[in-house]
């Protein structure tokens, strides 16, 4: 029988699945908060540069993309694989302890926000360019 709970069979697998689920839920919650925070600005920008009948669809798409980018940035599968298999033959599998849990949760929040921030930056730069072009055509017509 194992003296240490971490050495017991199945515990590390259970800890890994728990970490995977926790990081997914945290990334989803952080994405939800970020999408709510930027919901109105995105909608008003899209209404300005895209026709009214299309702006709703584009708004839903940008929100969906923010969730996808947020979750995929926050749940870093390749990094989490280090807890179930060693990257190289010479290295050991990392042990999930309280310190690693704290770091993984922190990384999940930061990486989720960073991914959404980059995505929104690209959206806003493209929207700014579209606004400048639309404004230029409006002035040219006058």
C-alpha cells in the first residue's frame, strides 16, 4: 500500500482530470466576463461600420470567437500534458501539488485574458481601418 496519497494508483490521473476541468471552467468564466465587458463597445463599433442587418450576426461571431480564443488560450493542453507524460526520456513527469495548482490557475486567468486581448486588438484595428475607409468614401461622395 502506498504511504503517500500522491503515489496511490489513479490519484494523479484524477488530479489531472480535475485540473483540466477546473482550468476549462475558469477560462470559460474569464471569457464570459471579458465578453460582457466589451459587449456594448463591440456592438456599437459593428453597427457603425457594418450594415444594420449584418451587424448582429458579426457581433455574435465576434463574441463566439472571443469564447473560443479565451478557452483555447487558457486551457493549454500541451502544457498540461507535462503532468501525465514526460516531454523527454531524461525528464520526469511533473507532480501536481498545491504550488503547481496555484500557478496553473494563475496562468489560466492570464493566458485567457491575453488571448482575448490580442483577438480584440485585431478586431478593433480592422474595425478602425474599415471606419477610416468608410469615412473616406463618405467624404469623397460629398
